[in-house]
C-alpha cells in the first residue's frame, strides 16, 4: 500500500488546451480520496497522469516513496476502474478476472486462488461461468472491480465507475466500494462529478475547478465551510443561499432586515456574501420572534422534507429546508429567520472565504 503525492502538476495537451493548471495533492496511505468537480475541470486528466496513461507537461507524481514520472502504467502497481467496464466480451467472468494475472505470468495455482478470493469479496461465485453479455450492468461493474482487486495493487484509481448504473444500483455499489476499501485498507482515488457520491464515499474530498484545487477537506469541512463561492455553490442540494450582507452594529444584516450571527474577524470595506444552508433558515408564521416578512414562491414537497422558495423583499429565491409537517401554501405570507449557527462569509470580488 502507498500514499500518492502530486506536486505542481500541469498538463497542456498538444492542441494547446490546458487541462490541469496547477494541482498539489497529498493522498494518505489507506485513504479513500475523492476528486470532485464539474465536467472539464481536469479530474480525469489528473487521474490518468497518476496512472501513467497521460504524461504531465510538468510536475511530479510519487506513489509511496517512488517517483513514477517516467514509469509506464504497468510498473506503477496501481489498478484503474473506468466508467466503461471494458470486460473482454468473449471471456467468462473467471477468465476476465484471471486475464491480468496470466498476463503477468503468475502460476496457475496463484491465479486460481486470487480469482476465488476476489470472486468471494465481490459476490461473483454464481456468475463465474457467464460471459459479460449475460450479466447486468451492476454485475459487470462488480466484475470490473474484482478484476482490479485480483492484482492486489498499491492503489486503486477509479474514474466515475458508477455513472452507467441506475440510481438504486449506484447507491448499492457505493456502499460496496466503501466497504471494500475499508476492508482492504488500500489507497483509493475516486473521480466523480456527483457531489452526493463524493460526500458519501470520501474520507476527504478535493474540489477542482478549471484545473486547480479549490479546497481539500473532509465531507463535513467542505459542507460547513466551503473555501470559495465556487465550492459553496457546488456542494449541497439545494445549494447554499448566497446572501449579500452588511456588517451592522456587530451583527450581519441581509436584505429585508434578515439577521445572521456574524463570524469573528469580519473584514471592513468589502462587499460580503454569507453562505447560508437551507437548513440553517426557518419558515415561520408571519411576525414570529426574530423573523422578517417573506412570501412563499413555491414549495417542493419531497416526502421527508419540504424545500420552500421564499421572497423576502430584498432577496428572491431564498431556499429553506423544513420538516414535512410544516406546511405553508404557495403565495402565503410567512416569516423567515436564521435558525442558528455562524455562516461562512465570502468576499464578492475575490470569491474567497474571509471569515
Ligand atoms: P469530465 O467529467 O467531463 O470527464 P474532467 O474534469 O475529467 O471532465 P478532463 O477530462 O480532465 O476533465 O478534461 C479537462 C480539459 O482538458 C477539458 O477542457 C477537455 O476538453 C480537455 N481535454 C481532455 N483530453 C484532451 C485531449 N486529449 N486533447 C485536448 N484536450 C483535452
């Protein structure tokens, strides 16, 4: 097993596209590390550079203590799983699993042992004699994972491996991957554009934007204190309300007079925006203590919760997450108040967290 260090990674493709501007990452030994970001932010390029499938323009990659810049993929001792399973269609599951081991020239007894172990871990025993076209999408993906497992690599690199599966299967496979990683303790780097996947899987998450890392943190750190307006808008569904605020008498005042608890150390003379999670606000009856007047624009009734969209005069489209028992009709006059906690505050011009 091994950690992975990426230092000053830069990748410019021959056509001039800069896919990775500058990336530094320090991935711990045994960590499940997620790279998250929108399409085109450079996640795949960074992962492929780690795998040796893409040569970086500059920067260093270390796996364990080995500088791997000049090593071909096969000598990096990592296994990669892609969105497309890339199983050999003419081979049965057992031979798909055995393929990378036979290619390495392992003795047949060792091949059998490793295939049996991976098959047991990924619950493939009943499917060993089937070819890929007779497997469901989820089963094919389990075979692809098992084929990475048999190699007992120092690290797993996963590029959106669940994208092709339906929602329910994705959730199941997510649990399975998380369990597997915990069981093996092998370093795993997992690329996704799906923030729910990132939050539920990662020990830590790196949020990438335009070829740069905007934040690295645990799921709770990135949820509670996004490091930039980009991260604030990217994590959470519905996302944070970004509310323009003024510092007034030591407190924070938003449009319509909404009061928020200010964090310590707020800078003066800057245009500030507070990031307020929908669950940090409350819809109340009109005139309730501490509330400002608002109106319900719409209510999304989701069964376990209701997402209210409010207009409070100054700010339109304020999103508030409420329990399903709190019902207000569309267009109803209501109150809006801060339910507590200290929101992170950003500078509108630099887009960075300031307090
Ligand atoms: P996605 O989730 O859509 O795969 P990504 O974050 O993984 O996105 P990359 O695939 O790393 O992003 O691509 C980053 C940028 O580099 C994009 O603008 C992409 O168009 C560009 N790019 C990727 N591969 C090449 C290539 N072979 N030649 C030129 N440009 C490329």
